[in-house]
């Protein structure tokens, strides 16, 4: 995680949609909109807490996005490069 974040001088953004949104059940068009928006900020690394079984394919996944089922938030928020925290519950 730290080596992924270190790729950016600008910082990183952490995305968590909580338990309200089941990412596996989102229509592909919505997932593509998220991925396209992330691609528009190539100088920022994105960490996305992805609850679910399905992961995006390598072809659709932006290079500046790291997806995991869990991130230790205390460690993330203590990092200097941290940008906005997006949490929808």
C-alpha cells in the first residue's frame, strides 16, 4: 500500500462506499463512470475499499487505483499525502 501511494507526489484519495452500496451489484456503466473519473486524475493515487466478490478486470482498472477488501484507516489517515476521504453510509 505504501509503495502504491509513494508513486504520487500529489497524494491519494481513499474511497469507501460502506455497506449501503454493494459494488458487485452496480451496473457496469456506473462502475465505468467511476473508473473513467479516476483516470482523469493520473497524478493522484486512489485506494478503494471494495466490498464484494468480483473485482474489475485488468483492462478496465485504472493504473492509479488500488482495490482491496480492507484498509487500515488509522494508518491511511496518518499519512501526509492523504486527500479527501469519501465514505457513503
